[in-house]
């Protein structure tokens, strides 16, 4: 990488970042890293030697163009957190006074990355691109806003806070992602059968199958009724 393009600081900058993004940047940082570096016309979260690291907590559509442009010339890693466990913290309308804290019954898994990966499934085919999924424990802080009572009965998310990183998986190829298909799943299989083996919702299994098919890791081989049947594509 051209050193002239690196005009960032070696201190972690958290200006205009949410608490979760800032905390993940600190967790991911290594000695000697540079932060908020301008590369190829884009501001990059972390530069680790020849690797550009971009942290995105939601909405891959917002950075699809940025990642594709950077990966055309540099090694790029997308870091994405999935909440394995979440605690909901409610604050009074003043935004400060705590009203309660409870654990959400929802539990995330590594496979949840496909919920966002549908925005850019083909990018994993670029050898410069990789995605690092972090399973985290987090707090979601909500405040009451009567003007937005249509959403969660008026409770809106104010911020997300990192409590801990409990596991992580790095995916560098389509076959790495295809390895998330449970062993022993008989072929051909439908997305309903995939969902059942994963213990995840049908809609997520459909997104997973779509992504893996776009990456060339799954092949559609016919139908059983209205259900498309898939087999793993030999790697």
C-alpha cells in the first residue's frame, strides 16, 4: 500500500461513532495499527499493515460500493458483530434514568451473517476480500419516544454497547461459508430442511441458500413440489 495514502493517526478515533462500533474497533486493534485512514478516496476504520479493516454493525448495502472499490486493489476485511446474547436496557424519557434491564430471549448465531450478506454475496469471490463474524454479548439501550409509539410501543434504540466477544469465525472463501451447512444434511435438500437442521428461521435459510448459490457453493438441481432442491458444489 502506498504510504502516502495513509494519513490516519495511530490513536483510536471514535468521533461520531456509536459505542458498539467504537468498542469493536478497540477490540480489533493491534499494536502499530492506524485508524481513520484515507485510502482510495475512502475513510477506512483500521489499517493493519497491508490489510484494510472495516467494521459494520448493520446494513451492508451502505458500504457495498466502498468494499468493492477497495477490494479491487487492496486486501479488505469486513468485521460484523452478531449478538449471541443481548440485554435490553430501558431509560426514562430524560435518556439517563434507568427503568430496567432484562435479557432478550433471542440468541444469534454465526449463520445470521447471511441476513446482511445477501447485499453483496459475490464479493467473497474476490480473493482480496474476507469477512470476520464476531459473536458478542451486548446491551441495547432503548428510550421512550411518544412520537414514535408505532415502533416497539414507543421504545426506540438509542445505542448498542459491547459487553464481550465470545467467539469469532473468519471466512475467506465461498467454501468457508458453505462449511456452515450442517454435516449430515442429506442431499439434495430444501431450505426448509436446512432451516430445521440449523435450528434457525426459514427466511434465514433462504437467504443462506441464495448467497451460497450466488457464490457458486450451492447448485440447484430441481424441485420437490414448490421447494427448490440444492446440492453442495464440489470445491
